[in-house]
């Protein structure tokens, strides 16, 4: 008992605010979190607010020596009424709307197969994850420039050998949209596989054993056990991959440059073209906030749609 | 005496130590005292010049400047970027007035932004009078216009770029082709100069499309042009329209020199785009996705009979099937030219040629505020003096910019690997282009990246069938006007355009 009291006293002493013996705890805590706070303010909050502020000006980098004027929501109005932005917004939604479900379904399918595989398991796991290890530019060169070359590429060669017409993978506006999706699916399905495989392997075995005893088929086990239990993993995968897909730029920039016409240009590419390359900081900032709003809407929709199916707390 | 260190003391001491270290780091380094000064033969001993450029400028050319560095004692710190990257970085540095490097390789389009805003140093008088530089040997269009802004020379004469037409004379020489072509089109193939008008170019392209003239078992095509948006479509399209849109009596091409209004939706450009789109049937499938690199590959592989582009040397590189078969000519012209002043097409008795100084080359310039200015100018001189300039050109590290670069075919045969016929036509095409009175200069305007993007978008939309040539170019003209407004208005940009053309 005496020892206990001594220990408590020692602890109390160590928490005391006696400047002569050291720094008060409350200040010391602030000192410790100061670097992180500065980093967050400098690298996150400041750029965020700076971009927002820039979107209310007429700032153009290449209009040197010209004053920067506050113009209220004028630039936002320009962005929202711009047919150029409308097209790139629809392109982005089309891309996410097609690529994400495809990657989800393919990822889930392959993950289930890999989870059940008994032969060559390790090899196939590594094999299916390989696209994720490639640089996107290398993927574009490999698939876009070599495989899908419209005149002498091997895929058209095979298709035409089989009697199909030549497919204009990159030159036809609609096919170019599809090609961008296919290239993205080729590369990023591996992410879904990774997530689902990890999820499947962490599921408890008891429900499955009970279901087998009850005579449930494989489809029923998937539908009523695996799928609900994978909910949190699926939600996480969709959000991460979906938000990433909204920002797609590398594949498009190197494969089609946004063309033909404006067929494949994404909002991020527009922001890059106008704000970074073109120097139109105000327009680019407002457009980047449009993208942010789109992504927030997407996140809200996904969370709303899965609120009963996936029980997670935030 | 307590051995404990309080947290405050710890922070105080560590902070003090950090402060002392920072102060020490901020001190100017003290040069070690040596018994004697650097020998005169190494005048830049201990000085480091930072340079920015593309990899091809610095990596393969090392043997051409290593000895210079050794002799002068100069250290060189090179930052290489790909073409688009260096342009972006340069422009951002310009816009934010940020130091980028001592020696800059400037894409000609960016000259208005960099030189026009006084962000680079004028070439010093002693270099302008330096016999080794031989400025009289620099082609006048470069010396007087391209390397200068507002009458002041800022660029050292490094790289000269023009668009010219390449055609396979081997095809035009063939008696069967000659007979068949004459029978079909009512005039003869021209093996010496190729098609002379865009109408003839269409005929040639049509004739050489859809059959295996290369003997590789696959059908071949008439031509390949750079059409890819975000790549080189801006220059491809600009060069396609010069014969229609550049009137010999009117200095303006992209803009009206009196009002600053864009001309890119004039009937001349609409006609050029309409024809370009129609002619795509005579090019490889997917030509809308072909950039300059793709055009070179298709030409080297004998998939196409003609192209328009920059690099005659490429056809003669190892592995090129077009080596010894290619000839060159100025861009095709037209008997009809649009007069923007009268708003009418004019029929002319002679062909209106309007060659294009597309891209205009990479100019070497020294940044204002360069840390080692003298050393940077010395390096610039080493790269661009007459003797070294010739060597660079003949070895294919840059395109000709000097009279002596294109005066003699021998080095092109011996060093660059041309045949006599290829070299003769190549140098003739370059000479006729760069000395032509109706030459269209590469566009140098503040904000040119946005102008370029807007025009490439319109061209690409029309070529992809997403809009008619007229509508898409009208959209582009509206976009150009909006860009002009964002950059200070039509009067300001008109003045810049006039300065670019050397009118004021």
C-alpha cells in the first residue's frame, strides 16, 4: 500500500507543471505535435485554401506584370458553363462508371479463383499482381503503342486474320474511350484482386463449415456468407480505386493526349492543361474544385448505397 | 549537482545546436588558400554552369564538349528533361520568375515569354562581333528574326527547324509508276521535286495508296502527317494551311497584324483542314493518332511514300529502309491563296509557296541572374560557334541554321550518310525554305501553349468527325480570342505578334 502511494506520488510529480524542473506537459505536447501541425498546414491546408482563393481571381501566370483581381464566382461560372469542361466531366464519369465495375467484377472473380486454387497458387498470385508493378507509361507503350497499333499491331492482325474488320482502337472517338478503360482495367484489376484476396483469407471458417453441413452450394456460400463478410473490404477497395480513377491522367496523356478530338480527355487532364501547362491558374483551380466536388459526390453515393449492406463505423 | 537534463534544456541545447549548424551552412564557403592562381588556360576553374535541355542535346554530344570543359576547368551541371517537360518547366519558371538554370535551351515558341519579358540576357556585343561565331554565316531569317525579340538578339544560333516534304524518289523514278500515274492523272510524276501543289500531293498520295510498292507483302500508303493532339498536330496543321493562308502581300498568318484577331477560322484554314481530313484515306489507319515519331517510323519502314516534317537525317539512320531513296522539297503550294484583307480567294498564275519554319528550333540563351555568366556564355559560344555548329549539324545533333551548314553536300554524304541525290535535294529544300520571302515563322506569342492546345483540339475534333472543320475552327477562334482577352487583350497580343514578325 505504501509502495502504491509512492508510485502514485511519483507519477503525479512527473505530470506536475514545475517549469524549474522541465517543460510543463501541456506545452511539451504542443511542441511535439508542432512539426506535424506545420507540415499539415503547409502541405495540405495551405495549398487547399490557396487553390480555393485562386479560383476566385483572374490570375493567369503568363499575363506577367498584370494585377491579380478578385472576381468572385466569375471563374466558377466559366468552368460550370464551359462546354469543354462538360465534355471532360462526362468523359471522366464514363471512364469511372465503366472501369470501376469491370475491375470490381474481374478482381472478385480472380480472387475467388486464387483463393480456391490448389495448383500453382503462389505463381498465379504473383502473376496476376504483376500489372500493378508496371509503370503506367510502360503499360501504355506495351498495350497502346505495340499491341493496339491500328495498322500493323498484332491484335488487329489476329482479328483481321479471323475475318473481323480493323478496329480503330485509338482513332475512333468511342473506341478510344473503351481502349482507355481496357488499359486501365488491365493494370488496376490487380489492386482489386489484392484487396479481395486479403479479405477472403481473413474470413472466419466457421460459417462456411456450418453452411457445408447445412448443405449450402458454393454459390449460396458466396452469396450469403462471403459477399456480406467482404463488404467492408469491397467498400474500401471501391472507394480507393474509384477516387483514384477520377484523377486518371497518366494513361490518357501518354496514350491519346485526350484525343481524338476531346473524346478521352479527363477533368484532371484539363486541369493540367489549363492550370499547369497553360498558366491559367484561376480556371485550373476552379476546375480542380469541380473534380473535388465530383469525388465527394461519388463517395457520398457509394456510402449511401452500401449503408445497409456494409456496417462500418467512421 | 543533478545530472538530470530537463526537457526545456534539451530543447534549448538542441535548438541552439541546430541554429549554429544552420548559420554555419549559410556562410559562404571559404576558398582554400593556394600558392598560385588558376592557370590562364583554365579560366573557369571552380565555376559550375547549370544547364537545362533535352537529353539528346547533352548525352550523345558529350565528346563534343568534354575537352572544352577540361581545358577551361568548368564544371557542368546538366538537368535534362523531355521536350514537353522542359517546356512546361521553363514556362513555370518564367511565370513565377524562378531561377531555372544558367544556360537554357529554349523552344522557339517560348521566346516571347522569356525574351519578351526580359528574363534572359541579350547576347553580349563581344560575342556578336566574335569572328568564331561568324554571325554573317547564320541564315538571315534566324539572325534577324528568330533569334531576336524586339530587335535585340537573345539566342545563340544552335538549332534551326523547318518543315519540308520528304518523298521517295525511288517510286517516282519507276517507269511503270510514271506511266500509270500519267495515264491516270494526265501529268507526270516529278522525281526531282515531288508534288508541287497540295492538289498534286493528293494525287500522289492516292496513287501510292492501297498496293504493295515496298515489296513487303502488305499494302502501303501515300503519306503520313503528324496529326496527334498533344504531340505535334499544331505544327502539322499549320504547315498544311500555309499555301492557302499566307498571302505574299500580308505578313500575318495566325493573327491579323492590324487588329490582333485570330485567322485560324478563315476560309484558308477551313479549306486546309477539310482537305487534310479527306486525305486521311491515303494515310495509314489511325493517322489521327500519329505524332512526329510515328511519322518517322512509318517513313523509315517504307509504309508511306511521303511525309512532312523536320528531320531529313532520320531517313538515313541505320536501319532505315528509306535511306538512299528519299528526296526533299519545300512544302507544296497552291495556285489559289486566300486574301484576308479582301476576304476573297485569289487565283494566281504561279504557285503560291509559303514554307513553314515550324517549331523554329532550340535556341541557347543565358538566364538573367546566371550565377556564372561569363562561363555560361563561353559554353554557349562553344556549342554554337561556326565550326562546332557545323559538326553538330552534320552529326545529326541539330538541324541546320547556318549558311555553311547547307552549302556543301560532301559532309552530309560523308558524315550524315546521305546519298548525293538525297543530300542535294535536302539542302536545296532547306535553302529554299529558309530564304523564302513568303516564309511563315513559327508562332512565338505569350501564352502560346494555350493557343496551341485550343487549335490542336479543334483540328483533332474535325479529323475525328466530332465536328465539321468550319465549326471546330470557329470554336478554336473563339477560344483564341478568349485566351487573348485573358492575356491582356487583342491590342497587346497584336503588338506581340507584330514584334514576333519583326514588324515593329
